[in-house]
C-alpha cells in the first residue's frame, strides 16, 4: 500500500543516485548540410599572339634602327653633328650655292678686268699713233662695257654676301670662320677698289703729258691684278673652309 509519497516511498534519494528513469535528451535535429556551390568555370579567352621579336633581339626589344649609329637611324635635330638632319641639309645647300657664287664672282671680275685691260691697251695704242678719235671711241666703249660688268659683279657679290652671312649665322667653328672670311673679303675688296680708283683717277686727271698717263694706267692695271688675286684667294679659301666643315659635320 502506497502512502502517496511518490515513487520513492518518501525516502530522500541518496547523493550520487540519480533518477531511475532519467529523461532522455532531445535528439538534435540534423539539417542536411548545404551543398557547396561549384566554382564558376573560368571563361577562357584566346591568348594574344606573342610580339614578334625584332631581328636579332628578344621580344619587345627595339628595332636595330632605333640605336644611334645603326643603319636607318635618324638622329634628332641638333644631335650628332652640331646641326640636325634638316638644318644640316639646308646648310649644305647654302654652302654649295656660296661656292657657286664665289666662282661666278671670280669669272665676272676676270672678264671685266680683261675687257678693261684690252680697251686700255687698244686706246693707248690708238692715241700714241695719232688717232685721237679712235682712241677716245675705244676708251668710251670700254667704259660702257666696264659699267655693265660692274653692275653684274655688284649683283653677284651682293648675293654672295647674303649667303655668307647666312652660313656664318647657322654654322660654327671653321665653317663660321670661312663664311666670315668670304663676307669680309667682299666688303674690303669694294672699299679698296674705290680707294685705288679715286687715287688713279685724280692722278690721271692732273697728268699733263701722255707718258705720265700711260705709266699711271700700267700701274693701275698691276695694282688691280694684285688686288683681284688677293680677293680670289680669300673667297676660295673661305668658301672651301665652310664647305668642308659642313661635309664633316652634316
């Protein structure tokens, strides 16, 4: 007969003794693990073609013509020669035309001097033979021809002076020195010419006899020949100096 004290008959449970019918723990509710997403397949792009290597080099190497000194290499302006490719060719043309005008000046002055000498000799011979009219006619014709050649010589010399100044400005060293020699020779030759012409004209005007006139004429011809030789030497030396400098440095 039970006394209503519960299943243990009112007895206190001993320490260490648990309930005879312990409750079972709740079973965990297992959820299925989420399926891992498969990685996206990579989108493959066609590989770009490898750069073609330069001849004799590795991929990406500059072409052989890119190196200074290599065939086909074009140097920038002002590099390698004191003048760029464009300025060098322009300077070469200027010096070429300067030499051409030097030759033209020499030819014109030689022809003018020959005409002057011939007319002087013929006129003096005519006057010495007693034919004053023939002598004056020859002298007058010689003066006209001389003025024409003087005009041509002035135009050619002016062109040469302009070119020599341009070459002197654009070049350096011996090239500039040669152009300065050409320009200075032209200026000094004109000054010396007019000085000697004034002196000989004054002497001839004051000469009282024919022998004095003839002697002064011969002296003037000799002085003019010497002056022309010095002028020609200065023009040739200066022109060649400028031209050779451009050839070495262009």
